[in-house]
C-alpha cells in the first residue's frame, strides 16, 4: 500500500513552550488488509521528536519541574534531569533536557541497544551503562541522585509512575477531541498498548477531561501480562519474570491508578483488556511497515494488531461497534526498533509458522 496518501490532517504544534508536538490523526479504514467493523483512525505518536508518546508525559513533567524550580530561584545551570530507561523514556527525558537547555544523565542497562546509546548522546545526555535490567539501572540512578553535590536541583523521571506524566499523556486526547471536530460524537473508543499504565492513565484522564464517552481497549502480550495478572490478584503485584519481545511493555508492575480506572464504572468509560502473543505484535509491526512505511516497536505493534492480524479482538471486546463509529488507535511509536530488526522479526515469524 502506498504511503503517499497518509498525509497529516493537522499542523504540528510549533510552540516553544513544550517539547512535544501535535501529531496527526489519519483515517486508515480503507487502507487495511481486512474490512474493520467501524472507521479506524491512527493517532501518530511516531511523529514526536524522540520517536514516541513518552515525550508528552516526561516532557510535561520536566517542564513543570523546571517552572517550579525557577519560581524558587533555582538557576537553569543547577537543574539536572535524571532518568533510568531501556529506551523511549530515557530518550524523552534527554530530548526534554536538551529542549530546556539543562543537564541530563540517563542510566541504561548494559543490554540496551547501541542505537539507544547513540541517540541519547546526540541529545547531549550523559549515558551510564549499569546492571542487567531497568530495575538495577534505576537503583543505581537513585544512588547517583543521593550522592549528587550540594546545589544540584535534580528532576527524577520515572518511565510511567507519576501523575504529572499522566497529565502530559492526556494532551493526546485533547488533540483527538479537537481534530475530530463534529465527528467527536462518533468516537466509540480508543486502543492502546499496556505496559506500566502511564499511557492508559493519560488517555482515561483525557477522555474524562474532554467529556468523551467510549471504551478503552488495552492490549498486552502474554509474555508481559502485567495488568492481567494484577487484575487476577485484585491488588498490585510485581511479576517475578517479564520476558517479552515487546520490551517497552515489559514492566514488572503497574500503578494503583490504572487498576482503579480499569474497575471504575461511574465515569461512563469502560475498559477492556485483551492479551496477545508476542508474534501477533511482530506481525503487526511488519504489516504497518508495509502499509505506512514507518518502523515501530513490538510494543506499538501490540495495539496495531487489532486492525492488521487480530481483527477478531474488536468483534470480541467491542462487539457493539457500528460501521460509522470511530475507533482511534494510538500508534505509540518507539525508537528501539530498526529496519534490520524488522527483517529479524520476519524470520522469527516464518520460523514459528513452519512449526505449526
């Protein structure tokens, strides 16, 4: 399918006040391999400068923190952003720090891809390799913050567990509401991948803030079943092992706010969860590349799977959808996957299919 027709229907936000951009909302209903039960729109967070939606939440957190510090008389020279990440959250923190001209340190595990290290350095961040997991990297980061010299005003960026981050993510829905215009009444819901819950929390808050009714369909992989296992336990848990090819979804825990939103029946927003296999996410990444000419991570492929290779999930969880309803899928993006990675995914898919 040609990418020539996939033109943004809105202009970017060129405001110098925030680091994130206003991304396009594009209808792709007639460009999908199979006819969906309703109209499908893509919210293209791949257009964010750092490559993913993470820039909204972390960019907002950094902005609010800097504004507060400046109000207290702190100089920009003394402000330092600290982040731990395996990829997108660190890139968002580093880009935001560069945007506001403050220092930044990002600790990433030793297993992080070289492309992440390269991009972080391009944003001017100090990069430290430590540990074999994001958990170990984060603990080391906290020790750096504690031992920082006097006079350093630190901004700690968690990948998802901060209300300021959720507020930043909610701007995505503000834009959708504006971009749909008179069609907003046709909005039946939104679809997003679920990792730690930051994006979900932001979408939920955004729908409430804009008085939008509809459902939220959450997609996670069986190899990173954070929310599904939390729901089963009926309380917050920490998974002992998370081993998913959708690495950005591989969070060992979620937030209490996510659990509360999922069970909330008073807002008029119903949340549904479907669990797919890693291979479904990989197939969607390959299909999206063929359709739209862009490369996204398996974490993003999880949400995209509902319109490329797991259309059955829409009929299962959102059986009430009508032909003129609008469903917005958040193309959350990701900078941890390259075109050579997609070739590897194709090989993994073919190998798995030959076993069947």
